[in-house]
């Protein structure tokens, strides 16, 4: 028997993937760029065991307690299709290798897979990306597959290919029909922007109304704005983003990140019927960030700007320079206070941070007429590495 346990990270795109040129093998319409998040706060964990005594392939997907039995069955069905694709792809690549004796045995054994996430599934928090990357990485470890695994991860969930690497990662859309050039590659290490923090503002941890796959399909079919995005704006912005990363130009990086998130949500609204992911609370967080940045710009303190991005959900992901993280947390706590029965540690999960006293100027920020909802909680994390091997026995 051979058992492997791995963890894999979440990634958050700063240039978004939205729209496919091939749905079957998941080829995107544009390149995307993401940060990989640290796994101590958020990760997927997968154990794969192969044994000659197993009589069938089996898998377990944790976190179904929120589903009805029927929904759990549906989830398992969807997952099994995706899972079998990864399984077949990894095994195919393993078979291609010049096999050592032990690997040949393993290839004939049945597999048991157990997968869990330590954060909300399907809430626009890139859980499928971490889960799928973890599965592919773990299978790759079991069968000793070498080389790039991102093109296999991509076929389960597009954004999963970026979770195969740490730091800043670019997923190249590729030109070929067979997708062999649609791969992710690391473009900068985790500490490229030193001491960068990430605060995820969870407004809703439930399932999103329109899943990414359906949403993207509808956008591609109906949005004229999407044509402009794909042919012009996202291409130019991606190159500008690469330059900002190379130059470590944080201020430009922030502006481009915000612009791309807003453009993705604009094409979602231009979709017919519209895909609406952001809520009043999401807009209030975005507005707070703009107000905060105005203060920084007025002071010429461009290196301490903050930026936001939203995936297909209402939860803002903020990128915050470490030097101002206490201040930003204090601002968030003041504008979106914890629930009456929530302690500060329940409210701010992840890296512990004492909150700072706010200056008068920052005390006045926030929209006075905002009557939207609360945030459920915050996750404070940082940039991190790619998948890890935890146990090999
Ligand atoms: C909004 O990877 O979930 O998070 O390939 O259809 O499974 P499928 O989509 P998925 O797309 C997520 C898109 C996004 C933006 C991004 O991560 O780039």
C-alpha cells in the first residue's frame, strides 16, 4: 500500500480568467495572472492511497454537511466526472514513462481518495481551484509523474492550473487546439512584494447563484463588451500588469487589479440575463478602498495603497501592504463591525494582528448612507508557495 497526503493553495486572480475558447478541455479566451495564497490559513488537503487489497476505486469529498442527500449525490456525480479526468490524465502520463517495477504494480492497483477544504466551498473563494490542484498534485506524487501538472489541473477547473505554483503565476491561454500550450507558469516568488497581506472580506460564504462555468458561457454568448475585453482591453492590461510586476510598481499594480475586477463584473452585468455577483456590501468595501487610497494619494504615499478584486461572488479580496495592515483592519472593523456575539478573533481569522488606532482622517471614511449588510468574517493571510507533500508512506 502507498499513501500520499498533500495540500494545495487557493489562488486569487488579479487579471481575471472569464470565458473559454474550448469548454471541454478548458481553454481560456485570455491570459490571467494570480497570487497564490498561504496554505496555513486556507488550503485543500487530499490523501490518495493505492493498494493491491482495494477492490474498487473510491473517493470521499468532505464538507457536504450543508447539502441535502440529493445535492450531495449530485455533487459527487459532478466531482466524479472531474476526478476521473484527472485520474486518467495522470495515469496516462505515468504509463508513458519508462516504468520502474514498483510503479507498474501501482498502476494496476485501485485508488482511494479523500479530499477536504478548510474554507467555504463554492463561495467565490476559489475552493475548486485548490481542491482540484491538490488532487492532481497528489495523484502526480503517487504515480511519480514529473513535469508540468498545470495542464492537467486546468482540465478540472481552469483556475486550478494557477494553484500548481506559488507566488505570482501567469496562465497563458495558448494558441493550439489541443491545449498543450495552455499552461501556468510562475512569474515571481511569494516575497516579490515583501510582506504583502491579503484580507478576504467574507460577505457571504454560501454557494454562488450562477456557477463560473455557466456564467462564462452566457457572457461569451451574449456580451458585446466581452468582445472588447478579449480583443483589446485585457490584452493591453495583462502586458501593463507584467511591467508593473517587473518594476515592482505597487501603485500601478493596484490600479490594474481594481480595473480588471471591475471589467470582469461589468461583462458579467452585460451578460443576458445578467450575472450579478457583487452586493451592496461588496460595493461598500470597494468604496472604502477608494476612499482610503485617496488619502494615501493626497499624501504621496502611493506604496501604501490597497486594492480589491472580486471573483464570481460578493467577497472582496484585498491586497494590503504589511505596513498598513493594522490600520486597514481597524478601518474594516469600524465600518463593518463584528456581529453582537462575535469576538474579534472569531471575526478576524488567520494571521493574528492587533488593530491600530485610527487617525481622525481615516475615522471619517465610509459611506454614511450605507445600509447594506455586515461582513460575516475576515480572513487575514499572505502570499504563499505551491502544493506541499505532507506524508509519503
Ligand atoms: C472568477 O476556474 O472556477 O475566479 O474553469 O469553469 O471551472 P471553470 O471556472 P473557474 O473560474 C474562476 C474564475 C474567476 C476568476 C479567476 O480566478 O481568474
